């Protein structure tokens, strides 16, 4: 088995716990509608699924009577202004990124988040400076679990699938990796408990309870 030369990370729920600030944005929209705020459990369960899923946790079937584009605009406007209020990097992320840099490996981010929000968020964390590749939701036509986002990141880093590890908290992350011919690692420290039911197509993957559990994979 070839040694890992590139490590790709999902952003929300893998590098950073962004759910609290996503909840703040959703609650802002819900307050304007006169509806209740989300519970913390609802926010963590629905954040990986997007804005509509977060709002539906409060609005229920009644979400259909609202203009989702207007709600999205309000959500994004508020979120952009408060993108780094409660968001934090997960414990161990700084250490694993430092190790990757010390060993001269490439690293990148593959996320479904729009590029303008991705850039704004990572620029608030010095620890996330200078990734070799950033592939956002609007960088590609097809999203994870399609292999296109991972293949795009591999191309940008000048890597090869066989020497790339993709780390993410959702099964779609690891399925995208495996279908791209890369290795996948499921980040159990993130939102995985809400989003990892089921199986993936294409092959096996690793499971990591903490970011530092990735070290044996990277050292192989």
C-alpha cells in the first residue's frame, strides 16, 4: 500500500464545529417568522443536511408556505456576519495539521459549503491557513458522495488517488473518497452520530475517534 501524501478534510463537522453559529442563523430566521428556536440536538442533527432541514425542524410541514429563497437569503446574510462567534476547531485538529505540515504532506478542504463562506470561515482560523486545495459546493457540478469533489481536490494538489486520504464525518465523505480511488476515514468526533447510518458503495473505510487517530494511517 502506497504512503499517504495528501490528506483532505471536510469542513463542517470535521475540521470545525460550526453547528452553533449555523443554529444562530437559523434561529434568527425563525424569530422573524415568529417560530421557536431550534434545540441544540435539532441543530446538530440537521446542520449536516443544510439550511432547509434546520428550518424544517421548527417549521415542520409548514415550511412549504414560505419562500425558501428569501429565507435562504436572510439565513446567509446573518450567518456571514456571525460566521465565527461560537465556531471552534475540534480538539486535535491543530495537532494533526501541524504534523501534516512538518512531514511535508499536502492537505486540502473538500466541503459542500459555498466558496465565499468557506473562504471567510477558514480565514478566521490561522491554523487553517494555506491549504493546497479548497473545493467548495459551487466548485463542482456533482457533490459528495459523487467522486468529483475529491478528484478535483486531488487534481489541484497534484496528488494521486492512491496516495490520498479523505477525512469526513459523513458517509458521503468516505464514499466520495472510495469512489475516487482514494482512502476514506470517517471522523467519529464530528456530526457522525447523526449522519452515519447505512453503508457506502465501493469498499471499506477507516474510522477515527479523534483527529490524532489518523496518525497511524498517515504514517503507513
